[in-house]
């Protein structure tokens, strides 16, 4: 019996998709969900977006979080 391979599902998103709400300093990437792990893949780097990925294996999303121009010393939120 063949074994099933687990494949991460991804959604390519861009700054143009979100306008001023775009939370990253990079222009595009893929949001990838693999079981309970959610990451953002941009170029060759994968950034952890939720707790399971924040284990030191993936880069911190804080490295690419955009500054919120409306509120000094804060970052644009990652949620809706």
C-alpha cells in the first residue's frame, strides 16, 4: 500500500494584494500551512508566523515586519 506524502499548502501573496495593510518589508511571498505550523516563505528564507514555528528552526518574522506609520514605535499587525 503506498504511503501518503504530506504536502504543505501555500498561498502566494503580494504587497499589491494588501496595500497599506501589508505587514512585511519584502514585496511578496507564500503563506504556507503544514499541519499546525504556519510560515511565510520569501526568497530562500522561511519565517515563523505562529508558535509552533518559533522554535529556532525558522527565522523570526520580526526581521521583516513593517513599521506602522500611523503609530510610532509599532509594527503593522499580522492579523486581519
